[in-house]
């Protein structure tokens, strides 16, 4: 199998799934603790693929087999959103303005650490080919 082509992965971060390749930028909404410049390893990888093969996790792939590395490149606020509440015929009107924190991640690399060509014998489970 050719591991040198452009690989993609489906990762889960903060409850959302993203399809990523190397050098992609993903935006995570809401508060997230890592600071700018922090390097992260995304461990919830659901799927990894290439033009030649696809590895599908049930539900996630083994952490030792796949590594997706990312870097926090920016923390910003979203554009201003408006929330308007009112009650009819009650002279009740409220306008709230708010902004959501965004964290931008750059995917550095997607690596396969083990040998995926060999079959492992697992007792009690049926293989799907």
C-alpha cells in the first residue's frame, strides 16, 4: 500500500467531526483551554484513508496506530451576533449582542505508526471484509 499520498482523517474535537488533511485549518467554536502555539495530538480518530486504503474505527481507531498532530494558531472572537427577545403587547423588548470564541487549529501531519498490512487474530469478533 502506498502511504506517501495525501492522507485524510475524520477526527472528533469538542463533539464535532471534521474531515482533515495535512495543512488544513479547522475552527472550533466555544471556549477551549489550549493557548496559541500549543501542539496537540488529536486522539479521537474515526477514519483514516488514502487513495489506496481506508481504515475505519468502530467507533474510533487505536491511539497507538494513528496520530494526528495539530497546532493552535489563533484564538479570536466571532462576528457580533444579535439576540432579540420580545413579548407581544407587553412592552418587553431586549437586545443582546454576543460573540463566540473561536480556536483555529492547523493540522500538521497524519501518521500511521504500525503495520496495517498484517491481519490480527481477535477471538469473539467476526471480521468484515
